[in-house]
């Protein structure tokens, strides 16, 4: 069925037959353009895709819901109307416009990223799209009798949410320890929205977490739909069509699902709100968590941010009254959290100091499972020449090459993905005394195999991402004994038989030069602990460290989140970091070293500023060279986003006027690394 558009708003300037169009292109100064409608008697509603001439090209774009700036030149006709009905509802125009303004990114590219790839081309959609749009869906039978009863804490949190959700807008922070039943509470909140005739959007940071959340949502709404970039183009396009039709009540997805065209949206849930994966880095830099809050605010609907380890920013906003706080302080069934111990690294070469192997063996003897977190993929992180002490680095990036043994013996750059043969000679001194140093996930998997030859070991990291869901499902179903991997193993998974966890190389996470480093390490430890003992009492987690006196590790061992948040917020207030200031990170880069070296050598052209409010830098970026571009960094801080924007324009204008320097930026970056 191809829909017939019904006008809900009067067309813009119908007597002149003019259209405001947002082309899917990076138009820097005036992103909205005015075109003529060659058939002014036919109204083209906002949100309809059209093909428009742009220079010598023809690109797709959207008829936009706000007028374009005045134009004195000769107007051009649109090249054609691509679809019979809008595909991008007007409320999303407001969200895209805000996101483009706030993050200083091209709105045409942001709107393009919000659509499945097939909708970004200047081509009409195939009949299969409109078939999926109009295909009758089964009548949804909502039977909620099989859901487990709420605990007292869940009932109290739900009651408080229902009392406050119609108050003046404020996000809800649902803070619940791992295993406390946050997902069960999401179901009840979604039931309330559905019973009022509203739809629900559930965001999750990783594609791998879509399936369990979708299963939970289908328990209350069988027509719930998942949408994400791992789907085939056809699957994603059909899912988008069904959502656009207004007949999908619940959508679950990662960052890209933020712009799902749900009708009658009444609730947004952001699960694992602390997760850095909500931040888009490549190309368009924006934060989906923050834009989800904005979407809810625009619509005047509740937004719930859930986490066992919330952002320090969120904790501050609850204490200052900007957020409502909801709490689930204990695990379902009264099960205790696993005991956490700090284990000295030891002086030997093994990454598994005593008593870690003994505790893994005891877990195996009991028929239970273990999870080991090592946030470093590959086989070993360093190839060192013992003659001249040179570390083999990427020629295109100022980072070490990592030795991978699987699937092939190669030296790989984790920044630009370049791959090289393993050298037999040092490229600097031509010496032959080369040594592989350190341990990453592939080597750890090998070491565990030697320690426990009968154990079934499953590795989960970016190198195994292609079949990562199958590996995780196999482990969950008891087809593995030890799960080893990077931070993905700590993220939101319910692993019923896991009773022992280990965190390796903790000190490296804490030493990373970024203001959020301790927060990420603290959260990752507690998230890993959350995988342990969820269904069985007596679990244990060991943190392997060379610095057992580090207060962050002590707070993690004691589950003392209050002390950690207090210290973190006091430090950020003193140094001028979020949530006490707005932040922008500016990267200056060039294919030539000289312009960056000159920028670093000169005194700051922007003057001196007090800590926490000003323009700081440039300083060498991390890394100082990336993908054959030399880099420096400028950090901008300010009490308001307007002041940060003004200072960003100062920096951009100054360095772009010098030539040979590319200026890129992130507003409110999740980190400065």
C-alpha cells in the first residue's frame, strides 16, 4: 500500500511554489536551500525526500519544515519528488536542527545518518519499501500475566516514576546495582506508555545488547522492532518502513535508533547511560544519550537513564535537582554482590598471578564459569628491539604496532588498521634481537589453554566481532568454561553460571591521560563484577594490580560509589571539567609536520585564562600522528555552550586562515584522548 499524504500543516509559501530543502550534503554556511516546485499546484509535505541539483550534482534531500534564508539569485527547480509520502516526520526536524547547532555539524549529514543507507540516495524507494510500510501486521495480543512479580524496591521505584513523570520535564536516573532488575522495571514503564496509546524507544550502547532487550520488550509487546546497522540493507529498510507506518509500538536499538520515526512517542529509555559507545566519533561527532534527552524534552515525555555505574555528571544532576533519582539498591532475590579482592601482580612473567589459576580451577571443578577481562586485543602489544630499545610503530601513526597471531601472524595498527609482516630485523638498527612483550587477549587465551587443557575457552573482542553474538550465546548456554575478552565481556550480559571474575591490567586503565580515566576503570570493574554471581551465591572478583593502595581500586573493592563520586566531582569542580563547565576538543592536523610544529611552538594567540574557563593549548594530541596527519589539540572550556561556540569560532578562524591546517572538533566529547 502506498500512502496518500494528508496535509497536517499549511505548505510554506504555496503561492510562490517554493520549497525549503535540506540536501544530504556538508553545506557549511547555509545548509537550507530554496528550490522551486515545478508543479506548484501539488503540495509536497515536509519530510518528503526530493532530488535536487547541487552544483553539477544531483543529490537527495528532505523538504524541511522551516523557511530557508532569503535568496536573491536565480532559483532552480527540484529534480523530482522521490517518494509519495514523508519519510522523516517534522518532530525529527527539530531534533536534527538542534543537534547540528549544538555540535556544530552539518545538518544535512546528520539527517542523512538518521536514515537507512538506501534512503540517502537520489532514487525512488522500491515497491518493497511501501509493501513493508503497508503490510498488515498481526494484531498485537498483550498478555502480561507471565511477567515475574516486582520486588518491593521495584514497586517503590515504579510508584515514584508514575508520580513524577507528568511533572515539569526532568530526566529520571534509574540507579540500580547489577542484577537488581532494571530491565523488569523498563517493562513496567513501557507497559504504562503502551496502555496510554504511546510508543516507546529503548536505546542500548551496543548492537550485541539489542537481542536481550528486544526479547524483554517483546514479552510485553510482541510487535516490538529492532533496528541497527548490523542488519542487511534490506532488513534495516523494511524495519524502518514498518516503524514509519506508525504500527510498531516499541523500537530497540543502538545509537542509530535515536532517530526512529515513531509516532506518538511517549517514553524513551537509555540503558547503560554511562557507556561511551553513545558518543559518535567518526565523521559526525554527537552524543546519542544527550540527544535522546533533548528529544524527550522537545516532546514533553519522560526519559529514563539506567545504569549500575552512572556518569558522575548524572549523579551531580540528581543532587542538584535537575534529574529525578530512582534507586534499586539490591539484587533480585536478595543475592549478594560478589566479594572483590585486590591481588598483587607478582614478579613473574605470567599475567595470572597466584591465586588466580587456583580459583579458575576451583570454578571448573564446580561446573561453574569464569570471566576474565583484559582490555587489550591482539597477541602482544609490543615488539621491542633489545639492542637499540626501539618499539616497532606504525609508519602512518605515532602508535605501537600490535602483534596478532590469529588469523595470521601480522603487526597491526589499531588506529588506522594497517597491517605489516612481522619483521626479522629491527628497522632502526637492523639488529636481530627482537622481543615480544606483554599480553593481550589472544595470548591470554593461549596461556589459559595450557593451564587448563580440558577447558572450553571462548574469546570475545573486536577481532572476533563477526561471530561475537554466537560466541556469547554459546557461553551463556554453558558451551564454554572461561570467557576472556576486552571490555565487551563486562557489558550488560546475563551469564547465569559465572561465579568468578578477573580484571587484568587495571593500572593501565587508570593511567590513561584523560579526565574520565578513573571513572571508566571504576565503572568497568563494577560492571565486570555485575556478571558474577547473578544466579548463584558466593561469587568472587579479583583485581590484579601493581598499586593496591590506589583509592579508586579501594572504593571499587568496597562498592563505595558515594566516596568515588564525591572525590571525582570535587576534582572536576577544582580543575574545571564537566559537569561544571562545557567542553570542546579541537584537533589541528596537517599532512605536513611543519605547520603543526609551528603552531605548537608559538605562544597561545588567545591569551591566558583561569582554569576551567578559556582556550588552552595547542599541545601535542594523543596520538601526535594519526593516519599520516600530524596533530595538535586545543581544549575549550566555558560556562555556557554559547561561549564555547564563540571560542570555537575564534580557534577555527585563526588556524584555518593560516592554511595547510585542518580544524576538526567535538563538542562535549566523552573524553579528551
